[in-house]
C-alpha cells in the first residue's frame, strides 16, 4: 500500500471546493510532468476540517540537504530544469505555486519533485507565474556552491528581472537552463532504511502550524541535509551545389570554433524565448533570403558554430562567397512547421517550405515543396540549427 501523508487546510465550504479544484488542476499538471506532486484526495473530516493526502516522496528536501552542503553546477541545473519544468506544467493549468523554496523541493538522484502545499489557497496575496520564476532564481542562487555561484548568478539574472514582464516563462527557463551545463544527479545520503523509517513516520503525521508538513517532527531523525534548413540540395529537392574545390576559405574556420562548454550568461534575447515553431519559420525565411542574396555570412549565422549543420553548410557558403553559386528569382512562398519533440534546451521540428520558380546558373528549378527534420537548440544568439535528422 502506498505511503501517504495528510495535511490540514482549515474549515469552510469555499475552502473545500477551492482545494478540490486546485487538486484536480495539479493532477492535470502531473499528467504533463511527473515532477509535480499532486494530491491523492481532498476531503472534509468528521471534525469539519478540510484536509488532503499526498504520496510520500522518496529522497530528501533541498532544505535538508542544505544543512550539509551546497550543490555543484550540474546538480543546480538538475534542480533548475526539474523545478522549471514542473512550474511550466502548473502554469499551463493556470496555477501558480507561490512558495518555491528549498523546503518544497524533493530530490532523489536525477529526479526532482515540486511539492505544492496548497498554501496558495491560504495566502491573501495571489501567487503569480512571474513570481514563481523569480523564486526559482532565488532558490538556485541559494543552493550553488562557490564554484557554481558565478555561473548560476549570471544565468538566473533574467529570472530576477525587476520588471516581471521581462522574465522568461518557466518553460523557456527550463530550456535555457538545460544549455548551461550537463545535469548531474543530486547526491543524497538518505539510505534505504532511513527512507523507509522516514516514510513510515510521515504517514502518521498531520500538520501542526509550526511544522514542515511532510516531515515527521516527532521522530528523532536528523537527516543531513534550424539551418542549413536541409542543406541546399535537400532544401529544394535538387542537388544544387556544384562541386567546389576544397581550398581554405575564412568562412570555413567556423568548423574549428566550438561553443564554450559553459556560457557565462543565460540567453535573454527575445528570439531565444520564442516558440520553437515561430523560430523555425523565421530561420526558414532567413535561409531563403541568404541564398537569394548570396550572403554566406548570413547563411552560416543560422546554425550552431562547429555543429553538423554548420559543417554541412560550409561548402555552400564558400560557393556563395566566391560567386560560383548564384540563385536567381528564389522566393519563399509559404512555410509550415510541426514541432515533433521538445528536447533539453531545444526542439525537433519538421519544416515544409514552398518555393517559387528560380534558377541556379543555367539550371531552371520549378516551383515546389520540400520537407526537412531539424534539431534546434537555444544559444546566446537565439534559436539555431544544430543538425539535420533523417526524414520521417
């Protein structure tokens, strides 16, 4: 039988209905993200007190771990992405958390769970999604060790913008934070035996005003704490790029200029936080314009430096730069995008373009459509193409 914990909320018919509605929304949010802790039931006890139950979460709260140590950069990213993703799921259900802090976040290795105490029902001031994002920034800063702190402070600056309207959404923050550094499991010292003892104690605990509600205060435990959009040939459906001699060219130096492993600031440009479908449409437009204008630099600016997409476009860029490749009459008539998958820090999109009649040298190309599958990522310069994937 699953271990559960009961928490009291108060009394009153309105509170009961409000708690039931919030619980239902939390369950929907959990359907989007398993990192949201949703109530199992909301009920009125015989003594007229409104209460709810939740499953006991494995692991330890960040407040408990904070007694012993701060977190590394990778652990902070695990927490940041996990909490931001959970908040995004809540916000999609028009729920604000209102109390994002270490005591309400549980960690168990790579798994992060955001605990909602239903406190938003009791607070006089309404919680907001922008407030949740700022609280996430404060949380990450409070967790970082001395090595991680400079990077975390820089990357959380947009989350703490004084003007709430300038803060990124929780979903965008999750994608951007995932580009900061590789995630690492959060190391906890809670053994299996201690976890079972703690869960058993929690199962019997109800809230007292001075307690953290899911902790067993009566126990003696003290836990330590997009583009080559497709390559020119795939882009139009024809092999349009003539063979170009492999001679050194300044534009090809991009292959030897990989991105730094840990950028020092979070991407904050509006393009970075745009919807990936919108970003893909904009990249398609810019690609066609670059090819039509023969602008090699504009073409290379659409892909991540040193990425497979950039390498694939290097030959095309060289041909545009030396004049051996010229497009005449090339226009983008229509573009449609389907986001097939969101990834950490990016998205996979299927882009279909409709092009006008045009010519390449002496070759006439009739109007038509072409489709490519692209992997996009968030960078300091906005959404860029990292690689071209096999077609569906």
